[in-house]
């Protein structure tokens, strides 16, 4: 699903602010569990059921998906954005 204008705004924000790093790992799900366990990551639903926000976020996401499925499909005006590796050394 694409949310057109909001998607573009989010992509621009992520391009300016988000950072990604990676590490080779044979079982990345285990590393992810280890890294996020001590954190309070409210938007991570998987493996995060104890979080107080989990239930309401799950319901909100389900409602948003259900609503989106009733709306007409809007073509992506910009196509795929090229991936950049700014800041990588």
C-alpha cells in the first residue's frame, strides 16, 4: 500500500534523518530480539506484546489497513526512489 503524499513526506524525512547500519548474522532475528529487548519501542509490535501501547497500536493498524483496502488504488506519482548511501564510510 502507498499513501501518496504522506509517503513522500515520510520518505523525505527518513532521507534527512534516518540512519541504517547492518551486520552479517546467520540468525538476525535472535540479534534483533537481543538488541530491542531492553528498549521501549512502542511501534515494534512483533515480540513486544508486554508494551502498554501494543494492543491499541495493533487495533489502529488493523483499522487503517481495513480502511485502506476500501479505497481506490492511486498510482505512485514518483515511481521508485533510488537508494542512496549518504553518510556511509
